[in-house]
C-alpha cells in the first residue's frame, strides 16, 4: 500500500476591525483572505477548519467558496482535539486560527513556529506529512506582490 503525503496549511486570520467583541475583517483583511484563496486554489485542499469567530470564518470563506467546501468549526482552546481530527483524516487541510493559537498548533503538529504578535498577519505555515509524521516544513507570506 502506498503511503499518502498531504499538507496542513496553518494561518492566522487576516486583519480585523477594531471592535472588541468578535470583530469582522477589515477591508485589508478581506483582501488578504482573497489572496490566500488565490495562493491555495491549486493546493488540493480537501478540508478547511476555522474557529467560530467571524474573523477566522471570513478568512476561510473565499477559499471555501472557490473549492465548494464547508468550513468545519473547531474550538480554539482545544488544539489537541483538532490535531486528533487532522491526524485521523490525513488529508490536505487549511487551518485558520489566531496569533496565540496558530504557532502552538504548528508545534503540536510537529513543526516549528515562532510566536506571532498581535500585529503580524500573513504568515502561512505549511507542514508536509506522510503517515502523520512531518517530513518537511515551509513558511510563506500571504501578501500582494505590489
């Protein structure tokens, strides 16, 4: 039986408005979410996960619409549960989270990631896996080439 290789794409939500409770994406955030969708359009993503907050759902939405996938909601405070779900599925997936959760998720999954500040947007952590084991890692930026 051939071993399957797949990737997990981890990204923090895009820029948000200043509201204190569950803010939506700002105009810049919507633009970055669209860029993310364009970057990942040909990445063979089979599942998209995001926390229940508007900013993460809106970051995932353009790619989900493009690929005609639903966005599966996960609890930000339960990274082990999400990781278990990802490991069972063993498929290429996008995971959208927060500045204080994405680096921890990447590390929990077996990759390396520096902590993100509240001002950092656009970091995309890509783990390539075979049979649940990380075999390579890349770090890219989601930003326009202007």
